[in-house]
C-alpha cells in the first residue's frame, strides 16, 4: 500500500510531462483546402426553369436578367408572375423564422405560394436587381415600415397591406365603382388577433374603416380601365360581413383583354375575370345544394400600380424586448 502514492505521483508526472512538450515538437496541422469557387449558373440554363424550380442563386440570376431584359415595370411584373405559372399552392406559408420563433415558417418561399406570397414575391422581384435587393424589398412590402415582426406584418389586406404599401399602389375602387358604388364597414382588433393567433401581446387600439369595391356585375364594364401590374383584392361576403378573401394581379392577354394572375389551389394560374367569376358561381351553387353557408363573391377592390414609385427606406429595426 505504501507504493500507491508513488504510482499516483508517477501518473501525474506523466500527464504533466506530456503537456510541457514544445509546440514545435508537434506535427503541424494540414492546411484546410481552399473552397472551390462555384461559377454562377448560365442564364440560358436558368431561363429554362420556372421560378419555383430555381434555387435562390438561380433566382438571383433571373432577377438581374429580368431587370435588364424588360425595362417597363408593368410588363416586368407580368413576365415574372407568369414565370411562376404552375407553382404549387400552400395556404399560410410564411412567418418570421428564424427572426422570431413564434412559429417555424420561413421569411420567403420560392417553391410554393399562397395568394399574398405570390403577389408580394412578384412585386419584390420586379422592383429588384439582385437576390439581396429582392429579400430586402420583400420585407419592405410585407411589414409596416419594413420593421420585421409578427406584430408589424401586414395581416389585414384592406387596412394593413393596402395602407402600408401606398408607395406602391393606390386604391382606385371608389372611382371605378362610381358615385353610387357599394362599400362595407370594417373593424379590426389587431391586439386580439395577435394574442389568439400568434400568442403575442401588444397594446393596439381597435380600428374601423369603410371600404369601397366594384361589384362583380360591373367588372366587365370597367375592365378596360385596369392596367397591367395593378393589385386585385377579391371581396367575399357571408352573413352580412365583407372582407378581402383573396388577392392577385392584373395582366394583359394576347389581345389586350384583362386577365387575373393569382395563386389559388392547386397552383398559380392565369384566367379572365369572367372565368374567375363563373368558377365562384359554381362553388356557391354547390354549397347551396349541400346546405353549406359558404362565402359568396361580392366584387373586387382594384389598386393602381403607381407610375412613379419611390421605395421608402426601412424604419430602424428596434432592439427586441424581453
């Protein structure tokens, strides 16, 4: 037993002797191989794909090419929107992850869209020259003053999105509908919505407004006044309430007829307004036969793409609280 301390001391001495080796006596680590530069994809290869088939790198190449190939913003919006025809539709697609973790939904999507995502991505790409500018522009459009967060996201189409993006589009629904055009009252309780839907506490006063729209029966008469790139709100009604249930873009058909370009299940499509109205009527008739109290199409709000767009700067992103 008396030898145990000597053995223990020898063991400690052995550990100490290893740690005192001079670094020069150790073999030098092999240098890490330099990363191989990745060449940007040829634009000819990129143009063979729809946007939803592209990687972000390829989409960045396409955005830069589109800005040079089509200098007219209205035509560029239509071309970029059509470059996503066939994109699969998925509802409630985006969130604030990883900026916020109230959900795990990302801040952009190329592979899929819902109606709002499709319109926002199309506008943002058309207004940009690069992937980096597109991502910045997308957040400028999605959030009030560009401040990222679930509480500043433009949740309500009529009273958030349309108002926050007045630099981009102007509501011309009242002028198109005429002096006797219809309107509806809206009441928005954002604090309640954020609490119940996103578990987010905010003190925001309830807001009310009155919204003008063009009844579906009048769309054919005013269609020639619509311009390519205009923003469309589909107005639905049920139990006396009205709201924007869907959005999309105006594009011109081969003979100048006005088409509706939008993301709706199962995928992004382009159709005439007559076709969209007829499909809504078929759905309403089916609901009536089945005894369902479904929503009904009331009409449309139209927002004119501004001629001279000046993109406002982002507001300073506040430091997050606890």
